[in-house]
């Protein structure tokens, strides 16, 4: 069974069981402070499980792109070394929200696996939760009994809390789970040790394929459990593992999901897969990481120096590193694999095909830059190895290489080992730990349980139409971070816009009969709009008037609308390859990142500005449809963003020729934006440009600033023809410079001639000793001019003081040098007196210093040194 059919069969099966089939959410998570990447199918439904939003359907199924490289689930180190953990993988899942529970979940899992996929029943095992005394949860008899209908009792295994009790996080929904494991081993091995003894023992051929989670509790901040009012089912099955079983393979990498990529890596490296374990691991790492990186970039997460972007960068570097060390790649190669991946997976995930060029460019640039880092790192490491005492590299050195130069520790170890040197891993780990603690402490927060004031089904955002409203606080909680306590408030309805979609949240206040409380920020988290206040109302149950700061909101709205107009203008001026890659909208200005493969020229910027300003003057009114279907949005030609999670109902925002899907707040008509001005254009990574711009007041201020500069120049040049006047000044200046230079040369020649004439030889030595106050160029010219005139016996020692900085200058003729006098050594020694140093050649040297008072004595010293040798 081909992998594409395996996936389809899953979706078809659950469709036949009345499940709504939904799209995979983006792999990069927004609006959830606890999660950077989707690591399980349930993430996109978290707001429903948390009770922040009502369910949309009672039953849902999908395939979800997951990434397990950080936080609670981190499989990165295993990937490539084993055959069944990936960084990115697809999780097939079905869900019930207060609808069916354990019985149907187990029945259908069994039916699908044995009747549709026709898996061998004798190789299947199920685990059920044994219970936990500390949590007061009993053995999951119910699940056990359902499995007993299908499996012999020795194929049902009791599992502990670690394996069979699932929790979303420190707090929140949780419950017992029941996993299905499959034994892939050969008959002889099965005969030796029965499968039940191998379950959950990390054997690569006795693996978990499906986890059925029965959410029935809520874990509170104090650790206790309370039953959930509506019980939910959440299941996740590893798609690649399922393909392995159905295709009769022993490794995920031997399936048609990975084989085409591995074949390309083999061809590019000239090495065969399956011949050498180290090369095989490297090929698996690369085949795996290629997917993780490509899908992240497609979802809008570019490699970067912090947070999610840094995680992606590290994955990419890991792949480059394995290719470099084991497959001999010294030039970018991962970028060459994108094309094949896009062809293979583009049908299910069209974002890969649509953004192929961008993905390739970004990867190529990252690879090239990391390969350079590797070269630098290897040089540094060679140095460290050379100076390593007693055949050991200190953990500190290894850590600096790792932390500052991105040089992986295993590579440091490998190279060191090749030269018979060890790395102090213990010390390295300690350093690493210290760093981790540091960042953890900086970010650590204590979040209390929500305190419910009134029960609500959902908090409605009414801020598109209102800037004020009467509201009630539905729940609140206290958040304590480093010496700072804030309160998060949720209202029954709110006019406050919560930070999302690149637009910063509203500020304002809430006021009751007795008190007024400032709202300093508004965030959006798992579908909840959270108002941040520095204090809690004395009576949270009172009715409040919630008031948004109207001016800040209007400015943000102007900038958000301007962002749409810029998007339209860029696509018109530069071409439709322009895709939004990020944006930031505040009352002060806007930032817009987009894919484009070269610098935007000054003329293009002007053209974009002109077009945007034209659209502003056309005063197009906002036309919106808040309840559009995706199909309607497509008909309207609305611009949608990759990596954005759209619900079943979307909001279409239209201003004249610009139509986008957007949840942000916008102005009523483009005219309120006033004017638009771009302030900068730059690259943020290969293939992604950034424009920063301002509108209205801020743009006006920019114009005034430019005008003021011009007026100031006018005052100086005293002419209305500014450009000509300045050009003339520059020209005059250059002419004057040339004239001065000529005069200076003449003057120097005159001075040199007169000095040469008045200097007499004593014992064949013509000593020129004085202190002067020339510029350094004149000083140098003079020295060379003297050398030209006095070709024999020249000993010139001049102390020069220029702008308060003393120098000693020594020039000698060749015969003096031949007598063993060294100008360089002389000035070095003499300059000590003026607290300085310097040097030069044997015949000519200068040294600067910091103490002008000692200049005379330094000159004397230099003369003394020379004379002592000549006599
Ligand atoms: P394992 O113990 O094998 O790491 P898990 O307990 O972490 O699995 P779950 O969190 O229950 O797995 O995820 C549900 C399913 O997703 C698993 O049954 C498995 O088939 C699949 N899965 C989990 N992690 C990975 C991974 N890193 N790569 C591929 N598939 C995975
Ligand atoms: Mg795991």
C-alpha cells in the first residue's frame, strides 16, 4: 500500500464514521506561550479542550504535521540513529468532543487496523493504565474490557503513569491512555522472546503505533485532579510507522516516504545506502531533517538566532554536519533535495510547491554560512587541541566553540579523538546546565489557576464595531515572574483586540462605579483574549465599562490597513511571487517581510509609495465579510498566508483592489491613513526582504525632519539652488585641497633644503635634531625629503607634536644603517619615555606616545642610543 493511500484510507474510514475531516494546522504555533511547534494532533484543538472555545464538530479526524524537537517531546537526538523516530512526522488522529468515548475509540481503532489495513492480529498488543494511588485514579478496567473482546489477555499490558497517563502540560486536561503496539520481528525472534516482554522496551521492531487518550480530568496548579464535565477522545497514530508495517519494512526509512530522498542523497554523495552504518545514519538524518526544515520554512518560520527560528537553524546545522562529516559534502546539498520532496509531498501539502524557490534559497544560504562556520570552528579547534594540556580539551573551551561558534560538541569530540585528545564532557555538560538555568530563570513564571467569576461559553470579541462596552470579568489569574506580578483578566465580551496576526494588542482601562484599572496590554492565547492589568479590581464581580485607547487603536488600524496596501503594491510593482512572510503593526509604524530575491531598488520603493498613497487618496472604504467560507474567500481572490491557521469561517477584508483574509482591526476608509512613507528596506534572510514604514503623523514628522535639514543647509549655503550650491562647494573644496597640497610640497622642500644646508658633518655624521609641530603627512614628507638631500651620514631625530600627540621620527641614510643602526629599534626604545610604542623599517621609523612633556627627553634618548653605537 502506497503511503498516499495509507493516509487516504485513514481519513476515508473516519469520514464513514461521521467525522469531519479537517486540514493539518501549521507546524509553527502562534498564540500559545507554552509551545513553539505543533507536537501532537491535539494542539490545534487546545482551545476547545481548555474550554476557551466551543466545539465546532463533535467528531473530527485529520493528519497533522508534527515536530518533536523541543520542550516536552524532544526526539532530536534519536533521529537517524534509530529507525522510527522523526523530527517531523505526520500524526493521524481522530477526536471526540463530549461525544463517543472509550468503547468507540477502541472498536474503531481495531476495525481500521484489522479490517481496512489488515494487520496481523497476533502481532498486536494494547496497553491500559494500571492506576495511580497518589492521584486517586483506578485501573482502567473499562478500556481493559473493551480490548478483551479482541485480544487475548496476554496481549493486554498494564502500564504505569509514565507510559499510560497523558497530560497536556503542568496543568490542564489529562487522562489515561491506551496504546497499540506492533511486533515486527522475525518468527525466530518472536519464538525466543514473546512480544509482550518487548513492549515499551525501546526495541526498534516492537513499537508503539497508536495512542488513544481518554481525557477525563483537569490537572490543577496544586497538582490535584478534577473530573472534566465533558469527556474527550484524542488519538494519534504515527503515519510513517504505519506505512513501514503495511509495506513490510523494518525501518520507516525503507518506505516510499523516505526512499526517494535517500536515493537522491546517495546519488549526490556517491555513497550507497545500506553499506556502512555511519553513512546510513547520516543519510537518515538528512532525509528526516530535510522535511522538518522545508515544512517550517513553508509555514513561515525562517532559520534565525532565537526561539523557534533557532530550533530550525539547529536542525539544519545538524543535517549539514552529518553530511559534511560522513558523506563528504563541502558545498550546499540539502537545497538540492527540496525539489524531489516538493514533487513527492506537494499533492497533500501544496504549500511546499508554492514556496519551493524560497525554501531552496533559504536552505542554500544557511548551508553555505554554516559550512563557513564549520571551517572556522575546525581552525579554532585545531588551536585548542594544540594547546590542550595532558591530552584533554577543557569543557569550557568546548562550550565556547559550541555556544559562540555553533560548533557541535559531538564534532568537537570526533575531531579531538582523531588526534588522540579527549574532551572534558562532564565540564561541558556543567557549562551547558548553567546556561540553561540562566535562561530558565529569566523566563520563569508562576501561573496560578484561573479563578472563575462567572461561567461563560466563549468570550466574544466585539472590538470591530466598539471601542467601549459594559463587561464582566469571567475569570482571572495571577502571574508572577521575576519581581513582577500581573493579573490576567478574561471578560465575557471585549472591545480589546488581543495581540495576534502581527498586530499589537489594545491598551485602555476598565472602570466600575468605584475603581478604574489600567489595561497595559492585551494578549491572545489559545483562543482567549487576555487583558493584562497591574492590579486586580477589589470587586471582580462588578460591572465594568471597558474602554480602549481610541487614538492608539486608530493609529494601529491605519498601519494595519497600510500593510494590506503595501502587500498589494509590492505584488503589483515587483510581481506576484511576493508573499507575506511576517508583519508587525503598532500605533507607531509597520514592518512587512516578504519573499523577493533581490534588493528593492530606490525607484521601486518610490513606485510602491506612490501606489500606496494613491490608494489612500482614493479613500476606499472598508468592506468586510466576517462570516465568509473558505470557498467564498477563494472566489473573492483573497490573499491567504501560508502558516496561518484559518477556521471554517474567515474574515475577508477589502479596500479597493486589495482583498485579504485578516482578523486585525482596520480603518473605516483608506483616507484616514493620511500619508505613507517607507523608511527602510533590507534583507532579513536569503530571499526575504523587510520594509519598515510609517503613516499619518509619523510620516508627516519624517517629511518635516527632511525639510528642516534642507532649510539648515539653505541657511549655510545662502542660495535657493541648493544642489548646485553644494556641488560648487564640494568642487571648490577639492580644488583648494589640490592647491594646498602643492604649496605644502614646495614648503617642505624649502624647509628640507635649508635644514640640509645648515647641518654640518661632525665625524662624518650629519645630526638633525629638533622638535616640530607638523601634521603627520608633512612630517613624513620632510623626513623623506631630507633623506633625498642628505645621502650620507644622515641621522635625523625629530620629536613632533601634532594636536597634542607626540611622535618620535627617525630617518637614517643607508651608510648609517650599514653600521648597524636600526631606526625601528631606536624609536621603540625611546618611545617608552613618552608612554608609547611603534616601529618601522631600519632606515625609517616613527613611534607615537601619550606623554608630550617627555618628548624632548625622548629625542635626546634616541640620539644617545644612535651615537653610542656610532662612536
Ligand atoms: P514513542 O514512545 O515511540 O516515542 P510516544 O509515546 O512519544 O512514542 P505519542 O506521544 O503517544 O508517542 O504519539 C502518538 C504516536 O505518534 C505514537 O504512537 C507514534 O506512532 C507516533 N510518534 C511519536 N513520536 C514520533 C516520532 N518522533 N516520529 C514518528 N512518529 C512518532
Ligand atoms: Mg516519544
